[in-house]
C-alpha cells in the first residue's frame, strides 16, 4: 500500500496519545433543554452536545464516554485552499471561518508539537499535521458498523485519501461521492463544479450488504398508490381529484414526499424550481407558454440549463406551466425518480446552505461563509443512521449536522443524537448554538411569518482550562468520582463507560471486574478516603467471582495476597493510558 510522507509526520503519528485529558464543563445558560429534560442524562451520554474547544482536546475528552458508540461521523475540515481571512489588500474580509491552516491557533500548535521543523512546512504539510491525529481519534469513536464521511475538494483530496487508507485501512474504504454543488460559467480550462465526500468504515465486514434509506418505504407506497389510481381512473381530472383527496388524508405520513400532490398517467409527481439558477447569473432565453404563446416570466437569476437542455425537457413534457405566462415554470419530478440508493454522484446546489442559515439569522447578510446544506447531510444520514444512533461532527462550524439531525428526527420519528465540537467560542456561542436553538424552538422569518420548532434541544459544554491530571501527574482535587471513572474504564477496556459512577465496581468487562477507589466512594471519610487498597477496604468492595482489576492511589496488600485474591492492582494516575 502506498504510504504518504511529509515534513512533521513523525511528530504527529502518535500525538493523540500525548493530548491530555480534559473535563467537560456544562454551561447551562448556553444550553437549550426546552422540555425540561433532566440535565443528568447528558452526563450519561443521552443528550445532544455542543462542545466548545480545540477539537483534538474535545475528542480526547469525549472518547471515554463515546468510544465505539458512534454510528456515523461527518466532518467538513478546512479545505486548505490557501485563502485566509484577509483580502488582497491585507484588510480583514469578514470571513468567520478561515479556510486554511495558517491560523494563530494551528501555527502555535505546530510549533509546539512539530518543533523547529515546523518552519519548513508547506501549507499542505501543515494541513496533514493538523488532520492526522484527529482522524486517528475519530476512528476510535466508531462502532464496528460505523462509517465516517469527510468532505474535501481537489486541494487535499489525494493526500486525504492516502491518509484515510493508512488510518482506516484500504479494505475499509467504502467509496467516494462526487457532489456537484455549483455551475461554473467562468472562462477556464476545466470548470470545477464539484467536491468530494470520502467514506470509510471501522470494519467493512460489519456493514450491511446495501444501505437502504427509510424513505424508500414511502416511495414504494407512493408508486403502488400511483399505479392503482392510474388503473382505476382513466379521466385525468377525476384521477387528480381522487388522488388529491387521498393525498390530503395521508400527507403527514409521506415525508419526504409531502409535496408530491399531483398525478398523471406517468404516476405521482411534484414541481421543483431546479430549472432556475440560484445565486448568480444563469442562461437568458424565452420559454413560451403553451396556451397564451407569450414568454413566461424569467427566474430572477435566469435558467440553470442551456437552451438545448430546456428544449429537450419541453419535448419530454417535463416542464410544468401555470395558467398563464405570469407563473414561473417548474420541473416535473416523478416519485419514481427519487433516489433509491446512496449514489456516487449527487447533485445539490451548495448555495442552498447559505439561504438556510440566512433565514435563521435575519438581518445578517453573511452569518457564516459557505455552510453545507442540511439536505446534503440528511442524504448521508438517511441511508446510514436510524433510531437512537449517535452522530459526531468535530468541525461543527455553523451546526449544519445538528440541524440536519433535528430535521430527520422530526420527519421520521427517529431519536438520533449529535455531538458537535467547534473550536472558536465566537462561532460556537453565537452561531452554532443559536442556530440549533432557533431550529429547536422555532423562529420568525419576518412580520407575521414564523417557523415551528423541531424539538430536540442540546447541552453546551466548554473544555476545562486545566487537564484532568495536574502538572505533577496527580489527579486534580476537584475531579469527581464519576469523571475519573470514565477515564479509568476507558483506559482499561478501550470502550465507553456506560455506568452511573455510583459504585467502586465500575463494571465487568470480558469476565474481569474493574474497581476504582477514589474520593470516598466506599464511604470511608478518613484522610485517604478509602483510596488505598487495604484488607478492610477489600472486604467492603462489591463481590465478584473472578479476576479483579483495582485502581487505587496505593496498595497495602502484598503480592501473595493479591495473587491469591485474583487481583491486578493498578496505581492511579500512573497506570492510566489511552488505548492506541
């Protein structure tokens, strides 16, 4: 297998092991629990989370709680286009999310981790140094049947694929999606009108033979209903009237086909404005109304397709007209054309993401640059997640992933949970959290126009300023038993801790009982608080008929006694380590 090397790689390959554990500190005033949800559920990993802080540290802090628990990861890392947040004059351009890796935060991190060698790094070397340890940690979050999707463009596509091959393994490469997200009419050699989404699995053998979207059940139902109405009603008007009655009675059951309210001899269909060009100037020409013979009113930015494509659509009777030329034309889209598979080719205008976020931040013309459309994330997640699945996005940005999950849950009755990490406090607080708050509770678009909330809610956390362990290696005095228990369990088992942190017996893993003596958990109120393993302390512990692993500050039991009792003693904090 080809292996990619770059300046600084040797310094970052194992860097994830050197990242200190930090604690998650809840920020109630920035959280959104609209239904009075018990805040303790979040500490047990059952609520949506926004974590503000460097995502490398955020991932390390989350790992003991969510290792092996995540069904799907979607990340949209910086594309490393070479464009920073200053324009050609050197002035601030107002971009909120700089699309490069020359930020002060990354530069300082590279200098510390890579050392003097960092001065010789190209921007591509820097990008690889940034992404590598994050991908290593992300892999540990996935379930065996979990997958990761990574958005990227041609600047780092080749390097990213080799790095993912190295970390996940070539046999676990699922495929690459080509996302056509823009029409480029600028003069150039090759017009770039797409991005890439790379997909890898934790364990390819654990994936189903094919991914089927839950939407396919509704599609199948509509196709059957459409065929039945076409057979039973030969008259077009009677057929439409009968279908309209059925549609109104069942519309609430038809997501995402809730707008497919029309029927003809070809089946059930809807009209979409995908023939219009959004965002910038498109093609200009006349489309004549079939009844009045007059030119239909043009879309504001013109048509998306060239005249020859429009003529072909007209000949195929795929264009919908209004009663006269004053109504904008639409494209006729049949239910049978709805995507039945997660295809390697996907078309969705990328600018729709900007329009979505503008609705949530009225009065702000540019709340966030180039957010991904929720439709893109919904497409990926509708095929790969369901029920109570957990979804992780460690480059959260404006919160598109969280918003997409709230929309999916509201539509299909799922209970998916999101974990979002965002480095910049200004973005996490004022954009990510505010967007999801509006999506959860509802928002007003203008005078008298409001959008109902999707429900869900989230809790907001910041990373602790100080690591779990103090500079001398000791556990910080303010660390609670339940917090240390997460790290002890993960260090010993490499899996997420699902216990409640209310007993010195953390659980049994592969036949071994794992105990933690810390902070007076056994009821010993002495100076050491029962943190030292002694005969009386051992007698007070919950029983287990099998091998035992006991973490404590020290042990007063000799080696023969430990061996006789089937005990493996491990001293905290020195025995704690991160599984590779």
